[in-house]
C-alpha cells in the first residue's frame, strides 16, 4: 500500500485520514507530536498519527506501520496493543508521553479510544506512588555515586553520574504529581503551562539548575537540588525510601 503525499503536511494528513476513515478495519485515529502542543510546531513539523486497527477485521493499512515522511509519521497497531502501549512494564513504555496531549480524530468504538487514551494521560494513584518510590531511589543512588566520586578526587566520573541523575530527578518530580515525564523537547512547555506545584520547580528556576548539573556536575548545585527534592518527597509521604539510605544522605546534604 502506498501513500500519496500532498503539497503540504496538511494536505497529506487530510487525504490519509479520509482514506483511513473509509476503511472499516480502522477503528481509531489519534494525533500526537508537536501538532498537539500549542506553539511548538515549526515549518519542519510533520504529523504524528496513530492508526488503531480492529482486532477482528484485516486492513491493508497494517503494512504502513512505521511509515515515515516529511509530512506524515504513522504508528499502526491493533486495538489490543493500543490498550497497553506505553504502559509500565512494556518495552515501549517510553512512548507514553506521546499520548498525554494526543487528540482523537476518529473513534468508531463509542468513546472507547478516548477512554483508553485518558488512562494513559496521567498516572493512577497506586502507579504514581510506586513510580515515585522507584525513581526517587534511583535519583538518590545516582547522586550519591556522583558526590562520592567528587569527594574521592574523580570529578570526571562524578560529572557523568551527575548527568545520569538528571532524568531520574525529572521522573521523580513528575511522578510525585501523578504526571508522565515529558520528552525533553516539551519540558519547558509543560513547566510553563502546567507547573509542578511549587515556585522552585518553575521553568525559570529548575531548568538553569539542570543545565548547570549537566554542564559540569557542580556538587553544590546537586546538593541544592537534592535538598529541594527531599523536602518535596517527604511532604508527599516518601520518607521510607529516603530513610533507607541512612547516614549516606549526609553526603548529599553536606555543604
């Protein structure tokens, strides 16, 4: 099966969605990517479209999975896979954020596509608590490794560990708010439009801290960030994870 590209991405999307809507094997169309983030699309932006197929009826569109062009990127998957795509424990869990702001263009299942999508947009209470515990523990571990290397005269290795701690810090902060961590491209967009609840996590304050840590692993900056994350995590009831580190936390707090 081939896709005819239009003169613009809009033309290509319009033509393809009409074609997909005429196919009884297609039960849903979900738009994601830059186009669903206000202010993010550029002249280089294409359309990211998820095509959900019936589990019972074959469709020739199935062979277009992972079709990519300058106008249109497709993910084609059966309904059963769409239900679990991006969810915890799956190899494609990295894809979850792509659904957070996604828009339903076609739902032939009386709202089922929209309901499945809504389950992916935020973390459930139990899921969020487990995720926050896990990411927080990983963040403390990586920061501890970094500061030990600085203490022991291995700044280059400490810098590497500090850089690896940044993703864990972000995962922790978003999980504490029952939110899916955004891709880096959308981090500032998220922080400015839906803040993490405290001024210390505003984009204007958090992003310079992260950039400093990524730039050179600066130990005082790492300790300042840890102090703020510890306070936020304890207020949310995650003392058990932090207390399990015992006196090792003194290295993370020492100034």
